[in-house]
C-alpha cells in the first residue's frame, strides 16, 4: 500500500532536508548555544562517574544542541536582500 503525501508534509520534508545557510546573527546564536551545551557537558563529566548513563546524558545534550540550532535554521525566514 502506498500513501499520498500531502502538500504540508512535502513542504516540511523539503525544509528539513535542505541546507540552511546562516544569516543575520544566526551563526552567533549557534555558537552561544554550542558554548552553553559544552559548559554543561564539562559539568556532567566533572560531577558524574563514567558510565553508560553519563554517555546517554552527553548524547541527549548533543541532541538538545542540534534541535535548538535546527529550530533557528529551519524556522526563521531569511530577510529579503
């Protein structure tokens, strides 16, 4: 069975799988978010013993950073030039 893909889904897929070059202050904000996540990562490895749980926490923190940056890249409209 095949399913019909509606226009909204096509639009979402096109947006999510397209490179979004940074514009305006986006690159700066990406850097700020990365820096905050890195600081948290150092706190985690300082306060938590090496373990599977720590590895999962670090992976989830990477996911947070990725999704936060994706939110900026995918949802902000590039200003007209």
